[in-house]
C-alpha cells in the first residue's frame, strides 16, 4: 500500500539518535539548543523554542500572547482540530473565518467583513491562528494589515509549511505575525517523531515560551550565585512540553535534508499536475510568487463523484488516500459548542470534494505512476 504520507529517515538519523542514546543526556542536553539554533536560521526568525509537539506549540503560543477566559480566538475551519483546540485549552471562545475556495486558506475578504461585524458587536478576537493549508502560505500581507488595524495578535500555524518561502521571506520569520508554530509529526515535512517549534522575533515572548514549556520554572546563573546550584523558582503555571535530545538529534539531521525534501515534493507535485491535467479533477492552484514546500497534494473531486467508492477502489489498487479536513466546526464536540452545518459553507464545500493523494519524498516514480494510472482509470 502506498501511504498518503510517510517519513524519510536515513542511516544518518539512526547514527545521530544512537549517539545521543550513548551520551550523558537523553533530555535537556546540547541537542535541543542546537536544533533550535539551526531551525531559527532556516526560518530567519529571532528565536526558536522547541517543544514536545505541534499542539503544545500552539497552546504555548496562545498562552504567551496572554489568551485567557473571556478572550476570543479565530482560526480557519479547514484545519486539524489542534488549530482551534489551543484556544479552548486557554478558556477562550473559538470562532472561525471561512476559506478562499481556490487555496483552502483563510480568506482575507471574509476576515475583513467578520472583523467589521465583530467591531460593531464589540466582540473582536484577541488572537488569530492562521493556517497555511497544504504548505501554501495564506496571504499574510493582507491578513497582517487587518490584524494590525484591529490590534489582534497573529499566530501562524505553519505545521504544513516548513520550508515555504514567500515574497515576505521564509515562513517562520514572523514578518506579519507574533509567533509561528511548526509540527514535526512523521507525516509533516521534517520529523522528530513527536515534536514542535515556535518561532518569534520578540525576546519576551520567547522567554515566556521557555518558562511555560518547563513547569514555569526559572533556573539561571544569577539565581544560582545567590542561592546555590540546586536552587530554582516556579514563576508561572507551566507544563512539561519539552522536546528530548533524542528527538532534537533526529530533527537536526532532518533539517539538513529539508531543501532536498522540498525539491522532491515540488517535483512530485509538478508531475501530478501534468499527468492529471486532462482529468475532471480540480488541481491545486499555487501562488507563483511563493516557493512552496508542499505538505499535501489535495485535489478537488468532480461533482457527483462518489468519494467513498473512489477511496475504496484506490485502496484495492494499493493506493492510500486521506481527506483534509472535516471542517473543525462540524466535529461533534464543536457542534456541542453551538456550531452548525452551514456556518462556513466554503470550508464545507471544500471538504465535500477533497481528496489527498500520496505525497512523500521517498515516493518512487513507479509508485506515483500507479497513483496516476489508478486515478485515470477510476475517473473515467
Ligand atoms: C499536525 C498539525 C497540528 C498538530 O501537530 P502535532 O505535532 O500532531 O501535535 C496542528 N495544526 C495543523 C494544521 C497540523 O497539520
């Protein structure tokens, strides 16, 4: 079975992880700061803080900008549930902004209209979580201007977009945002098994993230000089959201290979686009001004296509596929919070026609051909 996504881990990663296993530190050693520094450089950000996973990254990013009970967070309904759950963890109210039907990203026009309404109703959000669907950056220049006008914090959820470059620089440079979060789950562009990262240009936010990921505990040279080596102080109510050195060592090697992964994904997408151009599928449209690190190859199925049957037939031909995503507001738990079918019609339409075909760097040409042939045959 060809999976829809899969990690690419080589002997170099095996050696790096083994070296950590044989060292003095399995966690809180030198690999985590080395990975943070390398990632910071890649993302062209001021600081990078490694955490245990992408969901923890979002949770801490929300806490760092002070999101709490009584506040409101808006995000895209066309994302993984974690993009919204992070607001709920903080006791905030969560709402959504509908998507642009071409890219699947948050629609700046819809955002503008919703902000005007919210201003009149005195219910402006404190935080906007902007998701870069499939790896293509949302229009941060437009969204950033709106957020600035209404004094809203922006967190970019770049779980899909590690390695993407925009006209305003690398995703993660926080040019139009306060913080950017990444996930290193094995289906993402680079992996640490479980892992995440937050980048920012604000030293105070970085400091807060570092405290929050480790119980809110401060331990530094000044405190030690005053009170002894053993001394530490809890300053905030934090968590254990640390990344281990085993994970960071894996991440360091993966990060070195990022450009190769991005190029490989781009050439696979290019080949899909050419080979599927004559079908009834709606192929991904990409912004020519971006150098996109594609996480997903999402196609739009034609009207009347029985997706369930197509997925089953693909499976019988050895081809895995996946749907990205069930709109968050239609999840049972979110419906219990008062959301309904019809609330975000463009996201719902997108979902109805979505199918993600296999895309991963180690995918062989004959494997991709198998997917292409199966799609041609099944769409006839
Ligand atoms: C994967 C993902 C997350 C969560 O990351 P984890 O590392 O699995 O916790 C959050 N948002 C989006 C858009 C994702 O794709």
